[in-house]
C-alpha cells in the first residue's frame, strides 16, 4: 500500500451491548422508521491491532487495525470519541502485500502518515480479535438501510500479556437512511435500548472490543 492510497472516512454512530450466549435476538418492530429486517449475513472477521511500545496510540484515543473478512476489509484508523460518534478512516487491502497469512501486520506508509501526529514506528502487535459476526440490515419502507445490527461472537488475545478471552455482544450502527438530527437519533437509540433490554441484553461494560480484549 503506497502513501497515496485512496482512503475513505466516515463517522460511526452506534450503541454496543453485552449479551449472554443464549440471549435471543431482539424484536426490532418498534424502531422508528424500520419496517423490515434483511437476511442474516455471516461474516468471518480477523482483526490485528497495533500500537507503539509506549502505547502512544492508546493515549491519544486512537485504534489502528488490519482486518480481513467482511465488506470493509482493510486497514482502519479509529479516532477518539467526539460527540455522538468516532471518525474512522479506511484503506482497502488491494495493494497491501506486506502481511503474509499468520504474520504480524506491517503498518503501511499511508496509515503511518495518518497517525504521524500521535505516533511513529516501530509498531508492535497489540491484540488479535477473531469475530464470528452475523449482520442484519434494518430497512425502511423504501428498502434503504436505517441501521445495521450485528450479533458478534468474539475470541480475543491480548498479545502483550498472552491473555485470551471470549464473549458475545451486539452493535447497532446508524446507516445512510438513519435519522440525521440529534433528536431523531436520540429517539432511535432509545427504542434500540428498549428492544435490547427486553431481549435480555445490557449496556456494554467496555467502550470497544479492543478495550475489552486488553482488560479495560
């Protein structure tokens, strides 16, 4: 991947929940604007996170990962939480030949440039998260995606401590047809909370999968 590789940025607005292995899927019929749920889409995700030996990225609230599987496979830089969401920048793996299967990821120049104000090489393995994900599109009357719901079964390894863990969680992220105003988003996620809690879910104990993998 070269330094001028095309990157795409977006703002993630989502809610995360902890659930037990036996928790049934929620009933989304009461969500504002949602009239149908798309078919289950299985995704096999494998994400490898890196940081500097001094944890400069973590101190800046930034996460850098290389992920395979799913529609957004590639290198991702996630910024700190800002208001309702986090900015994520994505580079595809089309010209990334630096990482052989099973090897530690080598951060390409374009990604290094993106975080240069906060961290510089060397970058070392931080964590690996393997996720058996099932995704569902929550659709409006025109078939546009109001949000995406994912049911995640995660296996994680803290590469620094050698500690392994596993859990199940749900995420709901606004899509292109989701409410654009703050009041609409608040009403939407209040309805999401109600549906999740009715099914037996609870607010996530950690702010991210990486934080949970690292015991935070």
